[in-house]
C-alpha cells in the first residue's frame, strides 16, 4: 500500500519522534520455508527507532521509496539476536514475520543492539506504568521518503535510482554467482584429486606387497634349485662310485660266487634305491622349473602394475596443475570482485552526496515558495 509523502514536521505534530537511526540492508523471513531470507530493500536504507508520546509506544520504522518495509512495535518480550558479526534479527509476532538487518560494520550492529535493549526496557516500564496493551493498527506510517525519518546530516538517505547503480548491483550479483560456481568447481577438482591420491596410495601399497611376495618366492625358488642341483650332482657321483666298486668287485672275484652274489644283490638294491631317489629329485627339479615360469609371469604382472602406477602419478600431476590454475583464476576473480565493489561504493558515495544536495535544494525551494 502506498501513502502520500509527508514532512518531518507532520510526524512531530503527531507526537512521534525519532530517537535513533542507522543504515542497514533489510530482510524478511520467507513465509513459505521459514528458513531463507528475502531482501526487502535493494540497497541500504534508514532504520529508525520512533517514540509515540501520545500512546507511549516505541516502534522500528524503515521506508523504501514510498513503501514501509519495517513497521514493528517493540514489546518487552522481543529479543534482538546477533547471528553474525554484521547481521542481527528479531521476531515480530504481531506482523507474523522475522526481520533481519545487515550492517556495514560490527560497530553499527552493536549500537543498534544496545539501542534495542534500551527501547525494550523503556517499553517494559511504560507497560508497567500504564497497565495497558497497545496494538498497532496501521501497517505503515504515511511516510514518503527515508530522508524525512532522520535529521542526521552525516547519514544522507539514498533514493531509488534506476541507472548505473542498478547495473552495478546486477553486475555484482552476476560476479557473486560466477564466484560461487568457481568455488564449487574447485572443490570438486580438489575432491577428485584427493580420491585419486587415495587410490594411488592403495595401488602403491598393493604393488609393494605383491612385489615383496614375488621377490621372496623368486629367492626361495632360486635357492631351492641350486640346492637340488647340488644334491643331484652328489647323488650322481655316488652312483658312479658305487658302479665302479661293483665292477671292481666282479673283476676281483672272477665270477659270481655265493658271497659275491650277495654283495651284488645288496649293491643292486642300493643302486635301485639311489635311482628311485634320483627320479624323485628329477621330478622335484621339474616342478621347480614350472614354478620358475610362474614367477616370470608374476614379474610381468608386476611390471604392468608399475606402469599403471606411473600413469596414475602422471594423472595426479595433471590434476594438481588444474587445481593450481583454478586457484589462480579464483584469486584473479576475487581481485576483480574487490575492484568492482570499490567502484560500486564510490558510485554510492557520489550518489549519496548528490541526493543530499538535491534534498537541501528541495528544502530551500520549498522555503522560498512558502515565503
């Protein structure tokens, strides 16, 4: 609802006086979700504490253009809560909403919070004295512009300007969205890099474990082959020696007698045992050779795994380069954002000075016309 513009003197006649004013961005809680904040003003506006002497009522009022965006009657059960270094909020059960204020500095937030406590205590004392409950009927005062709520010459009001300032704010919003998407992309890349590093470590641990097992098996097989070859040579030498002894005994005896026959049978039985043992050793050597071929295959697999590890390390290096490039891009984006913020602030300062000058000019013209 829009109301006609009024002068500050009109409010004085009504008995309502401003006692404190501050500049802040105004927000209201989303009535649908009760979680998200909805901006009630495009830029910082004047937020004032008013005292109505006729009804002994304290109110917080803020006007954006010709629309009242805050009209909250302060009651003793209200509480102003600082949720961050520059943001505070309070709930208004009569308006069925929650108001939020964003200040430029922490000091401004603290001053507003202290003033809220003082006004709350004054409202409590007024209720105790009057024993009456007051209720705000009009949702807004007939206030035209925020500059008429405060006579503070150090905080000139800022009117709604459709021009370079709006474009700058839109550009700032686009930069914030781009910066947010850039941060999300960098977080995703860092997450992928961390997962890759974990996979590399697991792969490296597996390869080291397999390599240790292969080396141990190869060393054991080589040691077994050397030992079996040595034993085989000893058995062959022993067999040849026994055969020579048998031939020598046969030559000395001149023929197989009863005693020579027994000796020959014993030697033949011993020779058969040695040949059986030699055959068993040959089988063992054959098995060792087959195991050696398996070890060669394992070595081949190990080489393939090492190659995979090298490929993973190369990919990890590429990811690190991408992350570094993204961080540089983010740094440059932040610098650009700070530069644009400084430009926006400079434009806002210039606009405030111009508007303040226009306001003085309007008042001067009004006085000249009234004369």
